[in-house]
C-alpha cells in the first residue's frame, strides 16, 4: 500500500476575487466579468469555517507536519487586520505542535505601519506583486503612476522593518525584453530576498496581446538565470534552484512537470479544490463543513503516485519530447490548454541551458 501523502499548502482566498485594482491581465478580473460578481462587495470567509479546517488537520495530519497557509486573492488585505489576528489565535489554539508558516500575496497598496507591525509580530512572509523597475513595466497592473509609486514606497517600508521580501513578477510583452534592468533593480535597489516568476497567461483568452509566447518566456528565463549566476545568486529563486536540483540530485519538485501537487485551495464559501489556485467544478471535492479530510489525503496521494517519475521526466527532456508531455494531474488546469502545460517549451529551454552551462564550465553536479 502506498504511503499517504499529505497536502502541505492551503491556499486560502478570504475575500475570493475582490480586489482594489483591476490588473489588465488578471484571470480573476475576467472571472468577475463572467460571473457578474459585484467588485465593491467584499464577502469575507466565515472564521468558523477556518476553525473547522484547523480542527480537521489536527485530527488527521501527523504531528509536526509542515503546513503553509497562503492567503491569496483578489486582494487578501481587504479582509482586515482583525481577521488575520483571529487566524493566528486559532492556529495557536488548534495547531500547536505543527510547523506552521503564514504567507500572503498582496498588491501592496493597503500596506501601512499597522499591517507591517502585525506581520513582523506574527512572522508572516509577504509576496508583493511587481512587474519591473518602471511604471511602463507595471502599466498592466497599476492604473496610474501614482499607484505604482505608492506600492514602491510600501516596499521600502517592508525592508525598513526587516521583513522578508518576495517579489512576484509577471512576465509579459511590456517587460520581457528588459531583463537586465529588472534584475539589477530587484537586486540593488529593492534588495529582495526571493523572486517568484509567473508567465503572463489568461486561461479564458490565451491570445491577448500582452501574453508572451513560450519562446519569449524561455529567452527571458535564460537571460535572467545568466545574471543570477554571474551575481552569485543574490536572492532565492525557486524555479532556478529546482532546475539545478533536478540536474544534480535527479529530484523534481516542479509541479507542472510531474503533476505532483500538494496544494489545496479554499474559497470564501469554504469550498475545497485540489489545486493551488484554479477553482473549477472539476477540481471541487467538497466543503469544509462536510468534507472527510481522510478522503482529501487519499486524493492527494493518488495524484502524487500517478505523476511522472523523475527518471521519466529527464528522459523526455533529454530526447527533446517536451511538446508531447501532458500534465499527469488531469484535474490541474494551471497554465494548461488541453492538459498541455502552455510554457513547457520555455522550461525545456532553461533546462538545456543550465545543463550546458554546468558542462561547459566544468562544474560537477
């Protein structure tokens, strides 16, 4: 019998798609238009539902399990400090003995001294969405240059408070050619601790004018990797680190290669989806009120064991057959069209470059 594989990340959307800005490329914005959601009405998740979540985790999960609660949106700060203060109290009450980390992704507009003091006190890790070093880079995200400047000023406040700073960068048509400028801005000016990289993609309309091609994204990643290595890896980048680990230890943690997903998504109604961000009828497995968490663990385990083995993945990459790879986690729709990962060619380009880089520089993996 296969060993049970427990989900490790719970993506919680406390206000669902509600947001205080309208990013032009945002999937949530398109979903709001489709579902006719009132953008001014913030429907906050009931704290009783999250208490049910914590109780079920405590009952089913092994003690000392690593648990990440990632608050996402929309704009999760619209939930207010009181909400997150209640969350930390519930965690202390029910999850004593577990390794809990709270992370939050925000556009940064609502951050102030009170928020930063709270996040520092409770060891939250913040991810700020920022697409580069100028307003042009960020013009698909922020409605005005003043909005952009407010966010940058709040980023400086984060650094002054000595909080860990992770930037979430969306790569699109207006910034993908300015790799060097963006890299040194993040490294020298903002002095970021970590970088997450997201290719601009819209599930509903994958042919929007600001979406980049897999080839353009691949060239961006290679250029950024060169700078990252030349500058002695000045900040953490999971994508780059995982490619190196894949080559060095033949271990793979990249979910879009293998389909090994350890994430659960929870919306503001308490509905539970077996996916990191994408909510759909096909990923919905129940509601926190009545869902048997042992069933959730079994589904997660099944998805894990039916995924590609690392040896199979490496063989596919080395044979240049990336175009034929289908996402084995059939219920995952992140960046996929007809079960194919849209940007897989870009990752293959990066993989080959890193492989040749270490070979040509006589670096033993």
